[in-house]
């Protein structure tokens, strides 16, 4: 995950799914905790179109108004930072982890063991 992806169409879909699963009364996930582990990394080192997929709002209007307005506000304020997603309280009972992923595979095993 990189900050430049925050509030793009991928985030909208992910948060909409989690909000649906964890808020439906009949859902077995209702009231459970969710851990959102951001696999943070610095990027590819080159400019790409990644993270620029933010033209989805018109197509999604009315599906989850709080989510729509929250993500649109992040884009309008130019606060596309991963920590903003936690600050929005889009997922009650969620735990967020932001530690950058190590490049070496053996270091990743140690990194994963620290995320509980």
C-alpha cells in the first residue's frame, strides 16, 4: 500500500465490502474485530497512473453515502494518506497496522510475527 492509492476505487470496494459484512445484523462477522494490515512500501520508483482511479463516485452514488462522502472528502482535501482511512472510523472495531514491509523475504516472516 502507498498513500497515493488512498480513496481510489480499490479502497471504495474494499471498505464497502467490509462495512457490509461487519454491519449486517444477520452476518456472522457482526461485532467481530477486523485487522487491516497495510503492506506499506515506498513504491516502484517511477511515476505511474496507479492511484489515479478516483472517477468512480458518480457510478457508486447511493450505495454507502457515509463511505462516499468520507473518501471524496479525503480526495478534495488532498489528504491521501493511509492514516486518514483509520481516522474516518469507516470500520468500527478495526485494528490498523502500518509498518513498512521489509524487502527481504526472511525479514518479512519476522515482520508478520510482530502483527498481533
